[in-house]
C-alpha cells in the first residue's frame, strides 16, 4: 500500500506533468484566442476555459467533426482538457511536489512560502471561477430594489395574483426548461410541459412580411407572434433572446389549459387561470435577492465639453439594511465602488434619458485570496533573497579576513 502511494505521489509530483499542463494551457489559450472572433468572448470562455473538457461533436447527417461550433448543446467525446481540468491538475501537481520535497529548514523557508502562495493563488482563482456571480441592478430615480439580475441566465416565474399582491412566486431555472419534458414541483400549482426551448430566437408579429409564419402558442401573446430559432450571438454588444413554449397541465391530470409563449424580451407576463385562482408566467433574468435594499436618490452624468463622450457618471444611493441597522447615503462612481456584505457595486452604465443607473454587482467569496497569495509569495522572495545575500556577505567577509 505504501509503495502504491509513493508511486502515485511520484506521478502527480512529476515535472513532466507540470510541463504537459503548461503546454496544454498554451494550446488552450491559443485556440481560444483564434476562435474568439468567431464565437465571441462569453461562449469561448464558457466552453474552453470554464469547462473540464472540450467536446468533439459529430455533425448531424455526415462525416467529419465539429469541434468549435456555436452549437454546444449536446456534448460528444472529450477531445482536449479544459481550463478547469488543467488548473486542477496543476494544483494537485504543485501540492504533491511540495509534500514530496518538503524540508523545513531555514534554507528552504523562502521556497516553501513561494509554493504556498502559488497554491493559494490557484485555489483562489478556481474559487473565483466557480463561486463568483456577476449581475446587474438597474434602478430608476426614486425607485428601490433589493435584488440584482443575471442577464446570462433565465428563469420562469409563476406568480399567484389572486390576492392582488403578487408575493407568492415560484421560479423554474432555465436549465430545467432547456432539458425539456414535464416539470413538477410541490410549490407549483400545475405541471409545466416544455414544448419548445430556444437559446436564441427572433419574435415576429404574424401578418408581416413572412406569410408562412405560424403562431408560437394557442394562448396569450403567442397567438399572434411567431418564433424563429437563431444561432447563439458572438458579439459582446449583443445578447441571446431566450424563448420557450410551455403547456399548462393540471396536477390532477385533467385537460390541458393550452400553450403559452414566454420570452425574456416580453415585458408583460402571460396570465392564466387555474382552479379559480389567477396566475401569470414570465421568463425573466435570474434574480438574486439581497437582505438589504438600495434606493437611487440622484444620478449625475457629465460629458466632455462639445461632445457626447461621458466624462463621469455617479449614483447617489440610500443603503437600507434593517437587520444590521445600516441606513446611509453612498455615492458610487468610477473606480469607487460600494462594498457591502460580500457584494461589490460598480458604476457600469445609465439609461439614455439619465433617469436611471446601471450598477454591475460582483459577489466573489474568494476576492481576498489573491492579495494573501501575493503577500506570501513576496515574503518568500524577500526571505530567500535576504538569506542568500546574508550568506554571500558572510562568505566574502570570511574570505577577506583569512591570511
């Protein structure tokens, strides 16, 4: 058993493994850079650097291969290690090397600190990639919000409107809608059958230039709107329009209530009645609710004289957190974010009429780890340099005093 563990430790601490991972990382960066113009930053980042494998997907109806296609919905065969796998193997390789060659002496202290700092840096990078969440908060002047929205993900919200307050909301993640089938949940008033799901789509009113367009659904807005599937967008200034056609099915197995079209570009929800109660459906960006709220008191937008180029824009908000007894005004502007309870609010944009602001919100539990890692690596470098410098000076003094 001990022999096997030693061999395993030797394999993971091998310098050849380090070189292979570094070479694979170079290939991954090169391929990602070459394909970014074709598939866009977000898609390349998701499929190359934020994945464990790059998948080989055979094309439908023919020979050949489709590795860097915009359609990644059905993975095939793992073709090359992704960014997560390369980083994880490098982390294990570094830890195994540190364990195998560990020697706690003053001469090796600086080296050990450098290794420890790099390990913390790799762990911090992986934690940031896996745990950090980026979203946005759009607030109009005088309005108050206690949630942010992630435009890269969607959810289907089913809201009970019977009492007129709309406080009872059950959400279905977009990932479940993409899987299709019939969705059931104890909090849902019905079963939801996913008839069609579109990662990206174009909605068109029936009766326009396309005479062959057919209604997307038989209830609600879908009766006068058609849906056309589109490939995923690649430009950073564009976004996918996610849509779905869902069927409302009673829990008791009764007659279907029909199909509804929902899309994240539809501002109005789709209402329906079930068992004497009024509900509505809305496909919206995923919301992250906060234990505090922000109210936009004022927004200022300054431009360079004689141009429309923004020079400075700032948001004055009221932070209200009853649980932690926080009630104060905060000004958020360029390079001066608001940091509160692990969330960082950056001034990102504004509405065209200057009546509202757009704040980018980053929640990163491991944001302090790079600072700690850099401090430990710096300490190790200073210690190692000082230790060898002192030894060199002592040897020079000793040789100078010898007869």
